[in-house]
C-alpha cells in the first residue's frame, strides 16, 4: 500500500467533504489609484501569464498616473490568478514571488487560500483540472468576448481531504510539473542554440549575395474580403500559418466562381513559401505541401522560386527566420505606425546564396535540429507532451474523491 493509500485509509476512509471555493479563500484587498500616495506598483495583466508554462513572464511598473482607471487587486506570494476574461485560454498561475505593492488586472479572479482549510498548491491543482474548466465553460457568458464572474468561479465545489492527504497528492503532482518545467527549460535552451547555429550555418557558407527579386517572384493575397461559402475552394489567412506548417484543419471556403475571378497572384501552389504580412506572427514562413487549390487573403503573401536549380524553397524558409532577413525588415519598418511586409522593399532584400549543394546540406542539418526542437511527434516537444498528458491523467484521478455522505 502506498503512502497516499495509507493516509486515505487512516484519515478519510469514508470520503471527503466537498466545499465551494468561496469557503476556502480569504478576501483580497482592492486599491483605487486616486487614493494612492504616489507609490509605484508591479502590475500583472492577462498578457503577463504564459498559457503553456502558467508562469508570469513579465510585469509592468505603474502608478496612479499611468495605471488603469478601475480598482485593482493587491496580490501576494502564493495567491492564485485565474484569467476570468476569455477563461478557456487557461491563463492561470500562482504568484511565485512577493514583490512590494504588487497588483493585478481586474481581468483576474484572485484566489487566496485559507491554509488551515486547503493548501495553496491544492487549490492551484484544482483550478487546473478538467472538471474545473468544464465548469468554467458552462458558466462563461458572452459570445465574442466571453468571461466568467468571480461568483461563478467561487461557487465551484472542490474536495477537501485532510491536510496530510492534500500534501501527499501535491507532492506527487508537483513531481510531474517540475519535470515538465525542466524539459521546457531545456527546450528553450535548445531553441536558442538552434537559432545561433542557423545564423552561423547560413552566414559562414561559401556564397554570394543577390537581391531576392532575382530568384523569386513575390505575390500577395486578395485585398477585399470575399463571400464565404459552406464548401468550395479552400480560403486561408494568417491563422493557418501560425504553426511550422500549413494547417488546413480550420479553413474557410469561397465559391468556384469567385476563385476563378480572383487574381492568380492570390493562388499559391505546391512549393511556394507562404509568409504572414501582418500581426504578431509577422514574417513567419511555411511551405505549401499540398496540391489542393488554395486562395489567400491579403494577410498572407508568398514567394515562388524562379529556378529550383538556383535556390531551394526550404533554404528560403530558413533564411526568413534569420537575422539576415529580420535586420532588413527592421530597417524598413523603423518608425512605422503599422507594420506589414511590403513587396516593394522585399524585392530589394539581400539574400546570401550558397551553392545548391551547400543549401541542401544546410537544410538537412537545420531540419534535423528543428525536429528536435519543434516536432511534437518526436524530440523534446514530444517528451513534454507525454509528461503533460501524464500529469493531467494523474491530476484528474488523484483530485477525485468519494463525497462524504
């Protein structure tokens, strides 16, 4: 019998009481900026929380002059933040450090555990569970900008076994999360190593410099939003290129008639290098690897190789991820109010062009390294995915108790 089984047998053999979250937490103080004495505050907003690691990536320094107008919540080390705006994005975290004058956005529901009732990490694991987010999905309101109220979050009931049982389950679950964190840190280091290696490989090869327009034609998508249909020709936008490949799992469609009328510039084909022209994923390249007919929106553009005996599309894709490409982007968009990749100056970009044999070797090396860093079916990402699924399985299993009658 395991230590956990022994504790359950000894302390709660007949089940445990289920208690609403509101009875497991303390009240959190709010602050009105107009009433402050000029102090600066560490401010945590929804974008501060990484949705994969559930860690706070950065905070802003604010005072009454530049802070949001609404009252904010003062948070301490050990408090749990749950993004109540668009909650299914799962922006939740625990405050790991205690800063002076730390506050958070009103977009968060703050849970401060009564530690004589529930341990902080017990509450954290509970609000990360599948059952909790099923509750969130049921009670969130609003179609375009869904949110869940503090009252509905705090009405969720959780099992409250004796503290020694909570502590042992926390120990088991934290072992999974710590291993995932170690793997994530290793992956971050490998990606940095990969980026540095890519720069060195492409810049140190025997090569000459040409203008991009000498080796590719550059095209842009439709500038007018088309009429969508239930079926027809696949119509894609920047959201379909956010991964390292062209993702056609969630697309729109236009009629065959509209497709035939559309300019040929908006019709990429197999081998073309798509890139995003606007938004947070600016410049991200993916290769079209399908013979399916496609039409693209203006948020995308593509490069079409003029001669496959001169440049490989896979080499172009790697080049577009290097500082050799991005230093030229930064030079052209400096001071611009709205950033987009303009074909006029893309054509004038300098590209380092090794021989075809050198390109093949560079691509082979970088693709193998990239698989280790990015492929969810193998390498470190696959290991992280497996550990995360293992954690989720045991979390949902260990957090489920027979209810005390």
